[in-house]
C-alpha cells in the first residue's frame, strides 16, 4: 500500500474500540467501505463529510484491499 495512504489510517484502542479510523477523526474504514458498498459515490461521501478528502476515501479502500491480500482463505468443512 502507498505509504501516504497508510499514514491516513490509524488504530487506537481508545477510539472506536480499536477499529481502524481515518486519522484525526472517529470515522472508521469499515463505515466508509460500507457506504461505498451501499452505492454512495466518493462525491456523496465528501459532501456529507466535508472534513474528509478524496485521499482519505482512497486510503480506506487501500486498507481494506491490503487486509484481503493478507487473509488466508480456507474452505469450510462439513461438521
């Protein structure tokens, strides 16, 4: 992940129980990804949350993508 994007995401156990958030906010990566999945555009997010930047939204996506790259996928087995 681009280091300039990495610096936009922070994890602090005192903020949202340690969920990754956009630095300097209480807006979680999860929340932004959920908005995008629900069909919100970057423009709608930035209009609704004017203190965020396009780079913040991209950082959330990059963070989520990085987590998926690191996941180990295993098939479910029947019990």
